[in-house]
C-alpha cells in the first residue's frame, strides 16, 4: 500500500498540463483529481500550496488545489447560506451549447456551472441559485439557456431572465435604462441581482457566462465574507497566488498607456490595492447590493468600477482573493465588439462613475479622457505605439503621475492622433 506522500506524488506526476474549457473530459478529470487530493486526509493544505507554486507544476494540479482549498473551507461552514450566481448572456449561443464539429467553441457552460456548484455545495450548508440573464442577445441565448435549464436535474434552482422584462418597470435600479441595447452587460447583471435579492439570497456572486472561472472555487470567495465579514469580495487575477491563463495578445503595446490613464484617474480604487477591477468573480452581500443598486451610474462594461466606488462611498468592507482563471477568448465580447470599443467604455464609464459617486479623482486626467477618448478610433490610433515615458515602466508604476502627467499625456495624444502614420514608423 502506498503512503499518502507516494499517492500525492503520483497524482502530481499524472496531472495534465492542458486544460481546455471546451472539453467535458477535462472538466471531469479536474474534479476527479480534486476529489483524489481531498481523499488524502493527512496531506496538509500548506503542502498542496507549495506544490502548486512550483514552476513546473502541471496546470490541472494547480487548478485542483484551488478547488481542494475551496471545498475544505466549504465543509467547515456551520450556518446555512444561500448564494445567487448571476451572469449575463450576449452572444453566448455557442458557449452555452456543448462542443461539436459544428460548434467548436462550445463549452456547455450552463450545465458545467450547475455541476460545479453541485460539487462544491454537496453535503454542506451552502445552497445556490443560478440566474442567467439575457442582455438583449440577438442570437437566442435566452431560448437556448431556458431549454437547457428545463432539462437539467436542477431546473428548480435555475431562473433564466430577460433584461427586457426588467426595464419595463417604472421603479428600481433599471428605471433610467431606456433600451436593452444601452446595457452592454451591466444592466443584465443588475436585473439578475434584483431577482436574487427578491429570492432572499444571502449574497450574490457575479461571474461570466463562459467556463473561465470554476464555480468550485465558491468556498474561497465565501471565506472572507464569513470570517472577516467582508461585504464585498473581489477576485484578483494579478495576485501571485492566482492561477492565470490569459491571452494578452489581443492588446497592442499601447495598453500600458490606457492602463496609466485608467489608474491615474481612478487612483481612489487602485491605490487601495484593487488591481483587477474587471475580474468576473465578485461576491456582494445583500446589504452591499442594496447600497450599490440604489442609484447605478452606468449599465455597460464599466459597471464593475461603479460598484466598487459605490462600496467605497458607503464605507463597506472590501476584501480581495486570489483565484484561478482560464481565459475563454474565442467567443469573447471584447473580440466580437472590438477591444478598443471595450476600453472606450471602460475609460468613459470610470469617469462617469467617479463623478456620480463623488469620490476623489484626478479632474485633470478626467478632462484628458473627455477630450481625447471620444471614439474607439481614438484608441486604435495609440494602441500600437507608446510614449517614451512609459517605455520602461513596470506595471506597478502605471498610474503614478510622476511617471507621466496628464498634461504630458495630452500633448502626446494630440501629436499622435494628428500624425498617426508617422508615429507608427
């Protein structure tokens, strides 16, 4: 009979370095690996963490360790808790369905979430509800999700919603949203949260429609909510203990300029150690949501920063956690709608939220954004070039005014946009 250490070494060596979000067998193997690690009762969590941090650690093992730590905490929870899981659907008709020759990017994402939630909550006091919300999708995401939900063994826990129903109301947080086309994700998430609150959940977890975040990590994000009484818990993909598999090639070198602008104008957020505002893995208490949704300032992709600012405005306790994220880029909305369209929304929405929430911000930098970031084309002109001041800048330095001031940025932007061809040589 092998010792627990020998069992652990065997599991480590056998773990795959590949994890394809579209492959059901990979999902099944990951949960099997996590269960096998959980069965090694005498293996301390610290040993698993050390193994997962080795440079040559197989990806599947690193992912499984996150699930093990999550499950171990979930089993310690004593009081019943109900979590609503909300995600928006726009153009998700491929990822909702399984992979096939006609649907190569299929992730079977709704049922995969159900299986993952069942796994993490089994034999624990945690209950869950799932709220997929159609954000005005022109490709029948609502119908597809409804059909899948109705055929699920957990259909009673799944409520597929339409944003179009939410904006018909003459009261509530969506009262100022005129049309589903004005949402771009934020409105759908709000609508899902409103329904979850009506169903008396204790907290809401916001995520994406794809499989990029394994729902088996629920225990990780619940821990600070329960133990530290955090009212808002934000996933941080940039944390050294996170597992991040991301395709950064979608951006040009000019992404440093955009991040410098973003972090300078939003210094009230980034100076608090919140470095990953857009991670689609955030938990909000009931009380936090009532504060945040009292008066949303934006309904698009930039809603993340609006919600963070609202939490700050109401002095809510915010915590961050590392987690595992595997990029699902093939059907990403930022690809479909254009990366610079997404960044246009993020920068403009951040400025709108800062002004609405009455949180300190760089008015000079906001004015630069007002003047120079009006269309996606403005950003396309600068995404493949970089000012000299930012050439050697480290990511942690971006946003520091001493690195490049708003005035210097304005001068550079004026020059680059006036002579785009010459600046790209």
